[in-house]
C-alpha cells in the first residue's frame, strides 16, 4: 500500500511541477521545429510555455548558418545567448511573432528567408531590451505558402539569456501549406449578371471553392460549388457567372476555399453595384434654370419620391415629397423664395424606394 501511495505522489508531483516544454534543434536552423498555431490558443493564460534553458541550448554561440542579428550588439557583457529555432509557412503577406518572456528572460527575435547554410537572409530583427518585456516582430511583404525561419534567443547579462516564454499575440504563422494561394479575385457586372473571376498561384489538396453572396457584407449564403484543381504549382484561372444576383444596391461575394480534409478559409470580399434605375428615369427639363425648376420622372410603379435641392455649401435649401404614378410624371417646383436663390450650381437629389440619384443643375438668371 505504501508503495502505491508513493508512486501516486511521484506521478502527481510530475504532473503539477512539470517543466516547460523544450523545443528547437539545438543551435542549428536545419532542425527547426514547425510552428504550431495551437500554441497560442487560450492566450494569455493558456498559451504553451517553452523553455530556452541553457542546459539544452548552449550559450556559447548561436547558429553560424545565419547572419548576425542587427538588432543587438554582439560581444562583451551584451553577447547573445542560446537560440531556439522555429519555422512557419506564411498564411498572409504579414505575420506577427510575439514572444512573452518570463520575469528573468530578455528575449530577442530574428527572422529569415532562405533554406541553405550559408544562404539565410535576415528579414526582421527585434530586441526592445529589458527583462520580462514582450518582444514583437512584424514581418511584411511575405509570400503566401513560403517557408520562413525565426529564432528566439537571449540577450544581455548571462542571467538574462535563458528563460521561458509563450507566443501569445502571434499571428499569420502556419504549420502547413494553405490549400490555396490566391493571386486575384474580382467581380464585374455584365448586363443583369455578375461575372466572378479568380486565379490561384498554387493549390494544395484543394477540394473545391464555394461562392457565397451577401447584401450587407456580414451575412452570407452559399451560391454554388466550383471544383478545385487539387494540388498544383501552376496558375489556375476560374470563372463563374451569377445569373441571379441580389437586387440590393450592392452585392458582396467571397470564396470559401475548402481542403480535402474539410478545413477551409475565406477570401476577401468583392462587390458589384446595381445599375441605378433612376439614371435615365429623372430628367431636369430646363437646365440652366431661369425661372421655375421643371423635372420629369418616368416611374415603373406607383410610389413616393423624396426631392431635395442642395446648394454648393451642402445645405438643403428646399425639399418636398411627391406621389408618383406609373409612367410619366411632371413636377414644376414653384416654392416661395426659389426664384430668389443665388446664381450658381445646385444639386438635385431624388430618392425613390431607397434608391438615390444626384443631378447637377444651374440657376442662371
């Protein structure tokens, strides 16, 4: 019984006082550990804690395959400490590496492109200085799906060169190649249809695209599925014509890119605008205006028209509502004081069924 209790206590002690996870491939970038996005889940309290202990990462030197970090001063009491290497696939053109060190660790970050030794090129370096200071390195102009490297190392006095840290606040660091590297995505209106075009630079296990549509840019509904190319490193063009676009003034489209394993991500949104039906329906009959203002409205259905006259300073100087009948409507604006308006350019704003039209006219008398 005593042996069982002792074994249980040892197991409990191991669970409660387990050391931080130790990653990295010594001082060699070729053994870098692929960044796992799950490490930042549950931040700030639940982020996975990693160790840069000297017993595992010698403080005598950092990887000679990489150029010296430009954000620190080598030599003397400020010499760089041990380094732990990570790699990641860029998920977007911008990535953020945030290192949250322990109270005894002065962290620094250096990032690279390239894959040979020698041959690595520094693309970013950050060391704001100070123990227990969050170190953040923002990388830009990255190529999506390309593999990059970064290392976390200590800097400053020997006691501050090792410690533990988490990656809370990091973003854009992927552990796998994205299913799709999208070059472009656009939408154009052709008569009463919407034509969507997109091109991929590469695809990795891409099952299909699902086109989604929205009238407000927030709530989307699926329209159609378009088969993907699977896996390819060549540019692949796609086209789809939506013959029944929404009747709202603006229609939003986005791509849902679905991998063969069921994972997916969304593209940015593109828009088309409905042709303004009032463009040819409203006419100023006497422009320039020398007396009263006369307008013609050709309505496709009965309704209510809101009319405003706005001066060059943006002030509404006159407004009225009128009932419309289906077909041809003529309005003669003879409001008191209208004939006394100053000469110049005015804006006639007509709103019918939430559709708005602005037309310029001139008072010249």
